[in-house]
C-alpha cells in the first residue's frame, strides 16, 4: 500500500497550480504566513482544524475533508513505524489493581 497524499500536495496540485495562484497570494487570502502555508504544501506541517476551516472557505470545500485527508496520511505514517509496546486493558485488570485514594483534606 502506498502513502495517502499529504493535503499540502492536494492544495498545490489541485487548487493553486490550476488557478495560477502563488503561495504568497494564497497565504494572503488565507490570512496566514507564507512560511506556514509553504510548510503545509511541502508536507512538513499538518493541516490543523483552524487551517482546515480557512481552506474550506477559500476553496469551497468542507473543513472535515481537509482533516480527514490529514488523518489518513498521519495514520499511514504511524502504520509504517514499529508497533508501540502497549498492554491491552481489560475490565478484570481494573478489578485487580487498587484504586488511587484522594488526598485527605487538612
């Protein structure tokens, strides 16, 4: 399986390039710095909810589209790394361990 496309590449290839819009023009329209938008376009920064809302208004899309694209990319990246050493939690584990006590008032 291949990596899902980072949303930054989609911004560049499907929106900015066909419209002939530069990163400077787009960053001004979005109300963000050129550096911040460039980092997203180059895949060095994720699309966060605030930016997703801005992109949705600018390109006539929905914020969840951008968040979902980012989540798919992030999950793929994590899936390519070694699995973390984590224990599965079960209800019987909770019954075995003592509950922490609240500190006493003085």
